[in-house]
C-alpha cells in the first residue's frame, strides 16, 4: 500500500489551534477519533500527521490549513473597529465574518513567512493620512502612490477592479475577496498593519461597487485604522460617521479626479442642472469604472447635484444591495474553479504560494491545501496565477 503523504507542519500550531478552539486534549482526541497519546505525539512532533488528518484537524478547529505552517502562533492581533451602521441590532461580528477576518490575518502570516524564507523584504506601507488631510490633495497622492494616471485608468476599461487591485497589490498590500457573506454585514474590511496590510472586499457586491470599496478601505489603511465597513456607515447614527464620510470622499476623488470629471461632455452639457437621469449616471460610471452611487456621491461633493436628489436615489441603491444579498451564487456555468479561487486570493498571495513550493517550503499537497483545491488542479492554477494559459 502506498505510504500516506505527510504534512510538514509546525506541530506547535496544533496545540495552539486546539487550545484556541477551547478543546482539552481528551475532548479533541475524541472529536478526531484518535487516542490521547497519539494526539499528544502529534502535538509534540514525535509523529507527523498525514495531510488527510491535518485537514480533519483544521476542520474541527475551524482554522485554515495554512495556519499550521506558521513558525509561531500569531501574536496579539490589534482590535478591529466596527464602522457599520447597526441601530437596534446586536453587536459583534457573525461567525462567518469573524472567520473571514481571522483567515485573512493568518494568510498574511503565511505570506510574511514565505517572503522571509525567500529573503524578499516586505516594504513598509509608508503612505499616511489624517482626517485633517485635504480630500483632493490626498486623492492625488493616492493616485501618484499607486502609479495610476488618467490614461492608465481608462485602460482598465471593464476590468477596473482588477486594475486597481493590481496597482494596490504591487505596493505589498494583500487584497482578498470574501465569498458567501451578506453585503448588509460587510462591504469591506481593512487590516491596517505597518507591513503587508490587508483589504477584504465582499464578493457578493457588483464589480464596480467593489472598486469603490477597495479605495475606501485603502483610505482606512492610510489612516492606520483597522475596521469593518458597510452600507450606511456614513450616516449620523453610525459608530464613526466622520471617518466613513472622509473615506468615501477620498475614494470618490481618487477614482474620479475633479478636473477629469468636470471636463466630461455629459457634465459640461448639464448647464447647472442638478438632477441626473439613470442613463447619464451609468455612462459616467462606465467611464470611470465605478458604480452609479459613487458617481452621484462625487457629483454631490462637487456641487453638481443636491442632497435631496442624492438621498432619493440612494434609497434605490439600497434596494439593489438588498437584492444582491438574496441572489444565490451560481453553482454551475460560471468561471472555472481555479479562476474563482484566484479571484478570491489574488495573484500576489497565490504566486507567493507557488514561489514557496518551488523553493521547497511547501509540498504539492501543501499548495493544494493553501489554495483549497485538489492536487490535480494545482498545475492549471499555477498557469493562471502567472498569466499563462489556464
């Protein structure tokens, strides 16, 4: 019989994960269907678990497989703020959101470990902002930092999210797309670390809506404020409306520079009219690769529409977001699975995993576990990650 493939993990992480999950050695052994002596041997490093057993342990401890490859347990993650508007709702994050945030943090730890193993230093995220920063000036700094000018942005065309994401990831920032999470709970999340900060974007949102969220969370990184944001965070009854309004304004200004927007023919032809037809908003949205709501918010900032008109249209946008939460994710007929995973994890993280594999830091089984796919799918995933046929 063929020998079972061993998972070359850090055994100390088994103990840490078990204790964090609240299991005693006896309880965990019973859950895993092994005796205490064997589990103790796995945790001490006397025995190496098979990959199948590692998957079983990861499932019971509610941890991603990637966690068990860290050289040491994650240390005291800083608290994350809740910028959401939840009047009358229970506080705290759902188990799904909690897991998404924890998983992102653990993936960051894996990325840092691989970069260290490859002797590739991670650049410090030096861009900083305060709430006193001028919105227009700061947005220009953002574009300069990300190296996105008007010409480059127009080249993004219908792939605006991919274009902005690539620009952000090129600055040693991880961007993950979170699947199966309601928009009413989270639009985006920022983990404002000094090195290798992280942005989470809700995969249920529409493409151009994700673009605005991406830049909104990027602003949170510059403010050095980790937090969860969603629809309504800028309302006066929200926990931190001033912060959310600022991030909204900066995101809009970054995506739609003042001079460029004001020079658009659709805008110059309005002759001071403050109301906007849906087809006009849609045309501008396509031009800048953003949502209609983002366009209208920017027009309001520039005095090209009224607060009353914006509030009226926003009610319509809120209904659309609610419909997105009810929309079921396609089970077939969509993109190939490896493209879905690549979209969620991003090229930066995925390529790093393959670099670790070729440097013998990970086995092929490890790569499959880190990318949550079958071993047979890994080769085609590698081609896709590096822009080859896949």
